[in-house]
């Protein structure tokens, strides 16, 4: 896993962790996972080619920074698409699923960073005509997200709740 800019290594077997602000790329039987709070986990994939990626997005806007492409919605989305196409995915065949964006501090009455992240990711995907097939965002708890590129399935686990498949 890297934070963007160079070519990602494709995970085709086993499980790899995508850390905060990073991007991951998987195909076939590879699995990507991440742990989310107010951050957004974005899976973009080409179901026919069985390849896709996961971004762990921390903040909505880079304000022009190019140092950590996976950290910001406005840089992570185009970089993830670029990485997927470099690995053989087709830009016109991409779909997305998102999760996270929890309000970890429920007392806040203003728009939280979680909802700001979600709004920014959705806008970046809309600009690129990538449909969001499933959205599991909000709430007040963090969640673990797994991406299975072989089927396009995303599994969400929240402590004390049954897992949800997107």
C-alpha cells in the first residue's frame, strides 16, 4: 500500500490492510481491508475485469497539496481511478461503494468531518460519471470495511452488529 503517486502493487491473493490516507489495489482473490471512523472508505472497481481499489480518505480537500494523494477526496478519487486503469481496469466500467463518515463526536451540531468527507467523495465520483451502487455512511460508530474484487462485494462490520454486505 502507498499513499499515491507511484504505481500500486496489485494484491491478488491474501489480505492487505489499507492504512489511513493510503490507497490499495486488488484483483482476483485478493482482499483489501481498512478501519474507518469519520474517514471514508471508497471502493472503486471494474466487475468484469475483477479489479479494483480501496482508498482510506481522511479529509475532503487537499487545498492543492500533492504529498499524500490518498488522504484527500479531491486527490484520492482520480489517483485511485488512475491506478485501476494502469492495472487493466476500464474507466468506463467503474462502479463505487462507500462506507464510513461516522460522527464520532455526536455532540457536534455543525456539519461533521464525516459528512464533509462523504459529500466531497460523492461530488468527485459524480464529476467522473462513476455510479455509487451502495453507501453505508454515517452513524456514531467506526466500522471495518473489506473489499473482495473477485465479486465486487464489500463487507461492513460494526462491533455489536451483524455484518452487512454491500
